[in-house]
């Protein structure tokens, strides 16, 4: 049996701890839920409506058959303007889809912020509204703030 000096023993213990931490981090990364990325890609006038364009990137392992998002639109002064429920329709696993929604009687410059307030429905293999809500990550390419 080899006898290790104090510094070699500490080095071996640190090495073993590092291997264990790396393995644990890798396992956690493997189990981390993949997001449903929703990007507010554009906002443009469409008659008396504001047309919002969203890119939905389904990075889940399951396809989304349909998802109903409750959005809250805020005015420039921070007041709630309205609630709107929009549906994504099918978004296959690992795919992106673009969806456009017209917000009637609304000028785009009057919208300062959009909040994904809730996921009312989310259907697909093993999907629930709660699981979908926890997976959503949002971003924007517009001047509007987009949060969840």
C-alpha cells in the first residue's frame, strides 16, 4: 500500500471532488428542460390593428399540438391596455414557426410592453400548461418590452 504525503492526498481529494462536480453538472445539464423560445419579431400597422409577429422555436423533445398564451398589453404609461389569448397551432419538436396576430383598434406605438401572463392550454405528448409555462423563454427584436 502506498503512503501519500499530505499534499498528494489533498490533491487526490480535490481531483476526485472536481470529477464528481463535473459529472453532477453534466447530469443536471442533461436533465434541464429545453425551452420554448418565443421571440417578438415585429410589430407593424395593419389598418387599425397592430400586427404582432412571433417566432416560436420548440426546443422540447415533444411536438406542441396547440398552445394558448394569455398576453397582457401595457400602454406607454404602464397601464394595462388589454388581455389577448393567442394560439400557436402546431409547432413540431425541434422546429420553428412564425405566427402573426392582429390586435384590433390598437396602434403599435401605444404598446410599450407585452407580458406572457399565463399558458391557458398546451397540448402534445406529455405536455401540460404548467410545464409549457415553465419552459418559455422570451426575447424581442422590437422596441416593445417582452416578458414572462
